[in-house]
């Protein structure tokens, strides 16, 4: 962005989801079958917002349609990220984390561990849903030694780095993973090798059997703060109207219901629905989130000053 340039078209950015078919996914229709190409697909992953793992989401509609966040950051600078330092340090990526939905069908997902802590929010869970978190000291295959925790919609966890874990069957989970993280699959239940999987870490990952922290809620009126960390704060908003002026770049991920974002001075109306994320620029003027019914969404507010410590 040139010094002295005046930008007047700052608006919310609806991101086009990227769908990945997985052998452990599900073809069952749910409220998260967005985009339409996910309908009828054995999807296991929908990447909502990412600049990692070779998956770069783009804006799906509006005046910035087809552009990447890096391209928009070049134009808008701190009006997008909220941090002048972010540009001066030459950081190419806009997001400090990547966001995806993982959905399992009748089979559990891969057994993995990570190089960073990962935020989980359970969107859907069946009566047989569970997550594996750590292993028992008994001998035998690691899949049989997983410690299983029942899952229910609304559960949220911070999966510690190095913890052996697994998403069990019949669950949809929203996951936020810090940038520059590595994900390593250590067992995939005897299934054929995945044609696309996460790259292995260049250095060995030390596994741990540490406790799995359940995140407690801080109530703020009708809203609930689910997690406050160095990279972002997560708030569950239950409302049919929300108005604010952008201070931090944030991401809106609908959980239930549909609505729209209306921005002061901008004619573009952004539609909100589960299965798709919308980025709110830091320099946006006053905006409103509206719905004809109650809409619930996760609001991720980014702390860009902590980007390099991810």
C-alpha cells in the first residue's frame, strides 16, 4: 500500500472453502456441507482459512473475489492485519493460524501428534463419538491403547503439542492450528496410505501423555469467551445482531443458523452460513451481523503482534 493512499472499500472477505475427500470422512448431509461441492462427497476436511500445507484459500465473492489474502494484504496493509509491524517485518502470510473442519463417519480419523497446541471446538457428535487423548502404558498396538473421552457438541479443548490424539467416529470438529506447525500421523488404523497427508516434521516430535485441558468459559453478557491465547481469542457469540468497529483482524465461523454482515458505507452484503468463514479486516468501519433467527458463531480475534512466536 502506497503511503498517503486512501482506501475506502474495506469490507468483510468471504473465503472459499477447500474440500478434501478422506477414507474416514462421511457423505451424510449436515449443516456444514458448504460449499455445494462438499454435498455427497466423503469429506473429511474442509479448509476454511489457510495459507499452510500448500492450501491457500481465496476470497469467494465481492470486489476482491479470486484474490488471496496475501494479495489483499499488499493492497490494504495494516487496514487488513491491524499491525504496521506485520508489514515492516516482511511477513508474507496474513494468518497466524489455519482453520479447518474435520468430519469423521463410521471410522475414526488418523492418530497424530503436533508441534503446536491446537484448539478444538466440537460442532457435531453422535452417541458413539469420542476423542483419543494419550495412551495407556499397557503393551500392544497404539490404536488399542488410546484413552477415549466421550464427545458432545460444544466441547472445546486445547490439544497440547506432542500429545498422541485421535478424533473418533461420527464427529465434526473445528480446529485452529498455529502457522508453521507440523502434523504427524503415527497410525491410520490399517487403511491404505492417504494420497495427501501432512508432511513430516524435519525434526523428531517428542510425544507426551500430558493431560488434555478442557477450556472453561468466561461469560460476557450473552457471549462466552472460550479461549484466550497468545495467537487469538475465541468467543462464542449467540445473537441476531452484533455491531462494532474493527480493531483486530478477526475470523467469523458460523456454528448454527444463517445471517449476513452489513458494513457502514459499503454496499456489499456478505452471507454467513456454517461451513464457510469470513475474515473481518482490522480497518473495517462499523459493521452488523444480522439474522432473521438466532445465529451462533465463533469469533476468532487475532493477536498479530504474537505472529512470530507461533
